[in-house]
């Protein structure tokens, strides 16, 4: 009945037969809200020298433009880490006065100091020397509902202070399986330049920091993503206090258990969380974790997904002791690792000579067997055998978790691989389009990948 009434009302409005006070009231509220939020959004310009190559001393000037949100009257501003890049200072352009057609840029331009950045959450904190600024307050992103109306405010393609409206498409969107980050998905128009801008509810509360879009055209296609306030706010507070973000870590990498992984590894369970990697000499290693352990609970809380496990560890204070129940074969045991500060690793791979012999057709990759000479040129590896993925061949099947250049393939369906020829031999009897499970090393950690063959 309500839908019918709305349709009849819309028809009347189209033909000029009625003036609906409810719609005009909503319009007035949106205009007032936009005017109120407008001064708290800034444009950020960054500039830094980035190396062209790790092998030669050459760098080029990189510039970027994005958005930011003022969080306090004394000039603390949140934006995306990728907006500020590696800059230590940025230009911050305050919004023009409400109602003004134009305002001299020189009167609104401030220098901003980058206090810190967190690449995992893609959040950075900037400080300008100013007082009496209009700012936004954090909202409760955990209370969001699918279909809820929201506004996105930023500077798309450098167009200052643009406002768009849409709905919440998803309250917790993971872009990849086991991704440690979740996002608010919205169809409010977001374009390049909106990064670091505000996603707000109809009360004017900051519920997310606009971060990225998924697009084939490069413009808005209704797939915009924002870092939720419940993630961004604690990151900002740590950056403000310490200039960095501390996350708990025990040196254990987990994956959500799937049927394919369970079958390939001969595990008794088909759901839950499996240990994919244990860093040598880490607190997890010292506590006794083994690859293939099934994680049952952490401090008595059942674990259902890898993301749940990692987030739970993140939030534990450094130096605290936790109890983790695991299942190893038929035996259930409790391990007690100490939480330490997480360290990021980014190994750099050298250039590798390739030929037709390096092509693994069934996987559409170029591989090279690890040998003594190659091991000397590479960063320290977890296992000193395997096949390094040196390149990808166009036309490969789309995978949920594809191989990447630099990955080291250590095993296929639980069978160790020492050479490229061994990899090809193990692949030969497997049927087309069949799924296999690879154990790979990436960024200094091992993990399992379900991979469908050509």
C-alpha cells in the first residue's frame, strides 16, 4: 500500500499536480546537511621522489591529489595512506566558504605534516597549524544497515567539495578470501580524487573513509569502498599517539579451511581455520605450532575464519599471553604464544632470464627452479627448494587467489617440488580444469592456494 501511494505521488509530481511537503522537506534537510559538512572536507596534494629502480640511483617526482576529513578544530586530518604516499609534508586546501562561487586558493592553502601512515588499513594522519576549524565526529559503522542512505564527499578528479548520495550496498565486504580488511560498500558515486574523503550518515557522522573503486572504465560504476570508522578511528588514535600502528602478531598465518584444502592435505575437518605458515623462531614457533594444525579457539572463543583469527590476535596487547586450542591429527592441545609487534617484510626479487623452457602451460606461468646461485641472489627463504614464479602469461583463468610474480611453489597437493621439471611431471596426469592445492611462499610466509588448471 505504501509503495502504491509513493508511485501515485511520484506520478502526480511528474505532471505538476501536487507539491509534496515531505519530499521538499527531505531536499531542504539534505541541502542543510551538505552545507554543514562542506567545511570539514579538504583537498590534499602530495609530492615525493620515488625510486624508478632498486638497481640504479634514479628517482622521479610523483604527485598525487586526494581528499581529507578534518577531525578536530585544531587541525588533525584523516586521509588515505596512498594519497600522501611517502611524503612527509603535503599541501592542504581548505574548502571555500559556503555559498561562495570562488575563493582565492592562497587564502585557503596550508602546509600539512604527515604524522604517520598505516598501509594495511590505508589510513594516514595529517596535521595543519590552524584553530577553529569545522570538523566531523566519528559515527558507529557497526550499526550500519544495508540500504541505508549515505553521502560521499570529496574532490573527484580535483573538483572541490563534490557531494553524492547513495545507499550502503554491503556493511562488511571482503575483496579477497581471508582478507584481513573489510570495507563498507556503497553505490554513492566515488571517483579518483575521492580517496580520503568522507562517507557520512544522515546525522552527519563520519562512518567511513572513502578509499577505492572497482571499475573497468576507471570511473564510478557503483562499486565504491570505504574503510569503516571502527577500523579507521583506532588507527588514527595510534598514529596520533605514536606515529605508527602496533598490531599483535605471533608469527602464525592462518587460512579459512576449505573442502579442497582439507581433501588435499588429508585433514579430518572440512571447516574452520588451518595453520598455513609458522615463521621460524617466532613466538608461535616457540609455542609449538605446526603447519596443518586446526585452530579451534583463542582464549575460549571459537574460530570460524582466518580473518577472525588474525583480527583477534591484532587486538591483543603486545607482551600478553594467549591460549590457543588446536587439533593436530587426533590430538587436541592448548598452545600459549606471547603476542609481539607485527613486522612487515617486502623481499625484492632480482631480474631473471626466461625462455620457452620456463613456461608451465597448465598454469600459465613462467617458472625457474631454485638453485644455489639463485638462492644467493634472493632474500632468505623459508624453504630452500621449489620453483619461483618469474612471470605470468596472459589468458590465464581468473582465480580467487592467483599466483603472483615472486611466489615460490614448494609443494603440489602435499608433495614437495624441487625443480621445474618435477612440477611439470606432477601436473601431467591431472585432468583439465581440476583443482589442485599449492603450498607457496609469499612475502616471507607460506600459504595454501587452491588453483584450477587450464
